[in-house]
C-alpha cells in the first residue's frame, strides 16, 4: 500500500516521496496560512520579517535583508518625536537581477506582511504610444484606491457581526411581515412597558399585559421559530422580495488621454444629481442576505473615517513597486526612442522624491512612500538612469541567478510551492500525486539545463517543465486515475521529457 505524500517526511532516499511546503525551523516565523497572526505587523523585527519571507522565497538574502530594514525603519520613523520625524526619508530600493529570481515576489510579500497599500507598475508602459507625463501620477491614485479598499474591508470586518444581526431582523420581516399598523421589532420604538424573556430560542420581548395566546404572542413565537430556521440555514432557498437600488446614470466612457484624475469629479457630481431608483426583485434568502449585508455595511461604515485613514496609510505606509525600470534607462547618445525614456524618468523623479498628487479622495503627499524599483539591467546599467533618479534609490541590491539546488528547494520548501499547488489540484479529482526525491531533482536539473541553453527565465521555467511533465495526468483526470495514487519517479520524468529536452526546436517553443 502506497503512503500518501502528505503523510511522509522529507527523506534523502531518492525512491521515497517527499513533502513540499513543510514549515522551516527558522525562529521568528510568525505567520499562519492567512498571513501574520501571532504578532502585529508593525512590531515585526527585521529578523522576523526575513524569517517570514523565507517561507515563500528561496535565497536572495541580501534583498530580504534590505527590504526588512526598510520596512522596520517606517515603524521607527513614526516613533521619532519632534520635527526630525518629517525629515527622515524612506530607504528606496532598486533590485537588480534577471527575470524570475523573486524581485516582484519579495515586494508583494513585503506589502502583504506589513498590511500596507501596494501597487505594482510597469515602468515601460509609460513609453507606449500616446504617453503623456501626467500618466505617471496614476500609480499614486491607484495606490490610494487600493488603500481605501483595504481600510474599508477592515472596517466592514469589524462591523460584520452587527450587520448580520440587523439583516437577520430584516429577513424575519420579509418572511413574516408585520401586521398592518405595527412596527417591526427591528425598528420598534420604546412605547410601553416590556419584559425580556431569554430561552433556548433566543431573546424575545413580550408586553407585560399581553396574553400568551394572543395573536401578537403567537406571531412572536412564530418569528422565533423562523429565527432558529434562519440560523440553521434551512430557509436559504425560500424566496422573498427586496428592493434593489439601481443606478439611474447610463454607462459612459469619460476617459481621455491626459484627463486622469479629472473625469471622476464629473462622474460623481452627475451621480449625486440624478435621482436614486430601486427595483423590486424576487430572490432567495441566501441572495437577499448577501445584498442586505452589503447594504447594512454601507450604513455602518463611516466613509469619511475610511478615507482619512486610507490617505494616511498611503502616505506613511504605501509601497509602489516600479518594475522594468531598466526599460526606461537611456543608453548612448540621446535621440530616437531614448528621448521618451528619459522623459519618463524625469516625470517619475518628482513622484519619487516627494510631491503632492490630486486624487478623487483628496491630496496625497508622496514624501514618505516607499518605492522599490526592479529591473534585469542586462542591456543597460543603473548608471544609465539620470543622476537625479539614481540618487533617489540609495539602496541597491543584486539578486543572484537560480541554480539547480535552488530549484529543488523552490519545489519543496515554500508554503505555496508549485508542487504543492499541483497536488492540491489533483486532489480535487480524488487522486493523490506523488513525486520521489529523484523525480524532483530531475525536474530541477532539466529546468536549469534549459535555462542555460535558451533564455534564462529563472524559477518560471519550473512551471513550464512541471506543466509539461503532468500534461497527460491533468488531461486524463477524472476519467483516468481518480481514486488512485499517481506515482512519478526520476525515470518517468526522463522518459516524458527526454524528447523535448533533446530536440532544440521543440524546447524553444514548449519549454
């Protein structure tokens, strides 16, 4: 009987299946499956930040160290007293390294770890046809929009229990409408003596002088029974009628080149001017609950507070990741397309060094935003950037290329390892996927070999190799292999990939 891979320990024996994604023994790792939970992100030390990044990213210790210090310095700056606090600038970082070595993943995981607003921008997009300098400010507006959504989600989570209680009362009113002339318990006023009776069915209110066999008392008992059925989700398919708000403004495309940040003013004013309309719809209780919860959360969440908090987070905690910065680096004598590239740099400069940008939620200052730039710089050098922009990225770290041993670790160690993902996909079909140690090593070897002979795309090569290896498996399920253990060893890997690896033309197109 074969043992499922999820129950096995990592074994140096090449014939044994191995378990990817096992927790490392690094001290200071604080995250759960859903992110950091054992500690406040603001209180994480640089060592704890690096330990957390190690759970998802293999190697690149210098880059992890740099971003950990930069993140901790933001907490340190907020705790500095006096006027000096405003003078402390962020440690903007430029990461240099080939594609697929973890540059983007480091920045993305850092933002998630810090609970900070994060936006990724391709610097090369600003060199496209129709580019105007004002477009550069769009990344700040995107960051603010992300911050608002982030804070709003947090506020909604805090109010969700209250909203659920209110929705329960509204659903009960829909299932058992109030008697004509009687207000519902959800919005009843205190107009007389009452007593609260708490029983197994929950709390209920009974008039002091109300007979237990009166229509009102029977109706309240019925309401409490319905409440119990609602909580047990036994009425989810029952249909009710609700009023759904509809926009009275037709869809219009107001976008135009150079008009970013202006069109939304007109749209919001127009929405406020037009009357609100609602339409009566028949939906199930499950559908009504989703809509009513959203409606109650809109009432409970103070958007003014959300916006104020979001703007502060964007200014003090926001992270903007400028990818492909090397694509806008000038090289050689000015002229031709290089003119637009230098123009992009000069438009980026005021944003990076600190300026005020107008957004739909108000003005935002970029002085203390953290900018992380990245690029391969294989055709240009960081020194090809204009000096002013170079000076705004004082921290430079070089990421190393990944070798065969790194690929083995990438397949086994991260919590979100690619092999773990494929095992989860196969498990949905009722099958178990097992790869032995020598199979994993063979996959890593092939990926490294192809990277050395064709374009080096780093760890992304593992995805193409593993996908090609499992092509027949993923295509055959669930008709073939469901309920079985799919065992793959080193010989199987070599057999399935030999023709592709040996054929130069095929390798270029498939791998």
